[in-house]
């Protein structure tokens, strides 16, 4: 596209690591938006990048596009005096300084429910894997020794049907996880910020009570000040030696150091994890445990969900630049709707 034509397009500053779907966005929507990519690693600071970019007056930037991996902190927002919207390709918005956005009236839009089914699939997959020791068996029989096996030998798993599963956070991911597990014969209960009157599952206002009444806890909530370390040592002890934890929310929801100790010491039965407290670092001890299944923060991503999120991003940008309401506006506390606020 000629530079002159591009100059007339709404500018979108794309930050950090190329967000999922960005190559589709760039190839299919560059006639609608001028994507100004400031990707890592860069020798320039954002300030220098904006100053060196020939047509980029920071006050001409009204929109940021980002993914979950890169913080959109106060200092970034302060460089962009006219910013009106932050669109993230993630369901979670904990990487964005929501308080500063609220203060400045900057809108925030996330992936909405674009990933919910895929994340729920992985939550169920991790739960089944831990209870039935699928990865452990794979590791033991096939990868380590390639030995012949006797059916039913050694790795006796635990039945999924009948398990009491406490879901923490009943947004669209939590609800889809609950529905799937119900079909496996699990008994569902939940904890969230408020009881949901239209939901039939028993509600536990207290997370310790939920842990005491559960064989598995599945974390599907957003990370914020209220939910950080919502699963702490006390909760893990209440869950008990046979209990397992599945986390598809954010690593910081669990006190990871304590979780590692509980797993190593046998105080909980196992864990299926998609997210970690200090990503991309994963505590070394976890790699050696057969009762732990690790996934690399990829529960959200399938070829289909990436196409879906591109649509949501485009709809949000189009809505914003034509002064319409965003299609996935944040909830009252600035969070997007796929993760419940706990
Ligand atoms: O973790 C992934 C997301 O928030 O989309």
C-alpha cells in the first residue's frame, strides 16, 4: 500500500511479542489499520521508537494491541497522551495497568470467549491426565524404558467419574469446564466472588470449605489483588493428600513455592498446570514429578481459536475507531469476561 494511503489509516501500536494471530491481522487487515510494531528485542526504548518513527507523533496513537506476555504498564500508557483503547488478544488482562486505564478513561478489550472452549478442553484434559496418569505412563513405558508392559500394571490411576470438582471462577471458561466434567460424571461445586443465581451447582463462599469438599480444584479465574495466591498452603492441606489442582487461569493464583513443597512432600496428590507464577520459568522440581502434568501456557491456542481472536480484535478496533461500543468490553472491575473475577 502506498505510504500516503497508509498515513490515512488509524494507527495501532503493537507492543512486545507479536500477539497470537498477528501475522493474520497484518496480512488481512493492513488495508484497514496501520500496525506500528514495536517488538522485542529492540535496542530502542518505546520513547525512542516513537520519536524515531517518521510520522509518529505519540499523540496520534489512539490504540494499542498486545498479547498476554508483555506488561502494558503505567509508563507505557504515560507515553501516549491520546490513547483511547488497549486491545489484548488474551482473555486475561492482568498484564495491563487497569487502574491507570480506568483513571484515564482508556477502554480495555480482551479476547472475550474466543478461547473458552479450548481452555476448558485443556482443563479437562489435564484433570483426566493427572487422575489417570496418562503422561506418567507415557513417560514410564514408552519414553524411558520402551519395555514391554502388562496391562494395568504399576500405574493405577484414579477414576474420574464421581470425583468432586471445585471450580474456582465460574466465567465462561469455568462454566464450560464444569459442563464437560459433568458429562464425565463429576460432581461440580464452585467458588466465585458472588453466588450466581442461575447456576445450579452448589456455591462455596469460602475457598477452604470448597477445598475440604473437593477431590480436585480447577482454577479458572482472573488474577488480581483479591485472587493472588487464592490457593495457599492452607487450601492445599485442606484439599488433602489425594487431591489434585488444575490451573488454567494464571500462575499467581497459586502460591507456587508452597505448591512445589506440597507436591514433593506428598501433601497433595498431583497437579495439571498450564500457567506458572514466574513465566517463562517453571520450577525445576516439577519436571521430575510423575504426578504433575505441564503444559506451556497454550491452553487457549488452537488454529481455530486464533482465527476467532483475530475476528474479535478487528471488531473491537473497528468499533473503537467508529465510536461504537466495544464487542468485548471489560467487566465492572476492568476484567474481560472469559475468566470470572474469581
Ligand atoms: O492465557 C491466555 C489468555 O489470557 O488468553
